[in-house]
């Protein structure tokens, strides 16, 4: 799956309510936040070089004049942030030559059919993910939609056995989203009473429960990296992923096994997804 992140240059045009760039500082911050996400997952933001520079960002002031000549209203910091955004996160392109399966429109401030902040952008990525029908393609794109998650090395192996996979992609995507967005925070708040954390998750998904009776069969391998003498060295660690979300029905054999976090894998900052599929015993 190839996704193009496209800057809607029209969203930079001044309007009656956005008369100049001095009142768009928060919107610039949101745009940079999306760009940071794209950089982290290795995707550029594309912009139309023929149109962006001559957009009026203030009456009589073109974008290039505002950006590089200090014309018009707006702070030095905001100009610097936009310069860095274009230099480090973006690629110039003739959009008529764009070749991708999907595109996500990104905007400076609210704009029709565009994502103007990170949460909106992530939702659009996950909507694309939920529409993928091929399990291998889903697994590959999945990793760019949940950056607070680490997936087991062989996560795809079991996913291949999910019966009628295309009919479950939305539920899998939504459930992974809940874990990605909330699991670590719940652990930090309720690590002394994980039943409380599980009960909270249980109300947000079909079902969530622990499986203490089978912990010895719920070990999954994760690769992480340690720095030694200036080099990143790959390590493999087995982590117990006992809590699980249930999918389809509460008595079904389709689950997502996870671990709240691990000091080596994800450096205590990410939820670990050990298995998406049948229980392993």
C-alpha cells in the first residue's frame, strides 16, 4: 500500500476569518505535528510547486514573500517553522504525475476533506487500513498506523489464518487503535490494580480479559535494538502477552494478545502486540 500525503495549498489562502498568518500559529503547529508523524514513518508530504508559492496568505502578500522576505503579519518563529517544514518534511511534485493507491489531503487549518491535525490524520490512515483486504498488505501498512505499538516478529504468520479476514479489518483496526492510544496510559495509572485497567478496556471494545492460566504458552518474540559502541545491535526477547481483546463474539477464537509495555521492547513507552488471531493452545 502506497499512500501520498498531499498538502492542500488552497488551505493557505487568506480568508475573512484568517486575514493574515499572525492568527494561524496554532494551525502551523498542527501542520508541523502531522509532518513529524510522516517523517517518523518515512513518508514525505507532497506539495505542488507550481501553486504553493503564489498563494496569498494576506491581502497582497504571497506565501513566498511572507516566508522569505518578512512581508506581512506573522512571527519569526512561525516563518522558521514553515521553512523547516518545507525543507525537512516535504517533496515538490507535479501532482498530475502522482502515483499512489491512496492519498491523504493535509491542510493548514480546517479545510474540506483534509486532515488539519495529527488526530485527524491518524484517523484517515486507520480508515485506509480498515479498507485493506489482503492480509499481507494490511500487516505491512498496519505498522504505520499505530506508532505507540510494537508488533511481534511473526505477527503475520497467525494473521494469515484469520477466516474471512476482509470482514474483520474494521474491528481489528478499531481494537488496535484502542490499545495503541490508551494501554500505556492505563498501565501507568493502574499498574497496582491491572484488573481496573482491563475493566476500562473491556468497556471500550467487545471484551478484554487476562489469561493467567496459560502464561507459559503466551510468549512472543520481539526484536529491539541496543546501542553498543555506536552501533545499533538487534536483540530478540520473548515477552508474555497474556491480556487479550476478543473480536467478533465473546466466545470466538479471534483475539489480540498484548503486553502493557516492556522496558527493552519499546522502552516502556509502547504497548506490545503479541498475536492477532487464534489462541495458541
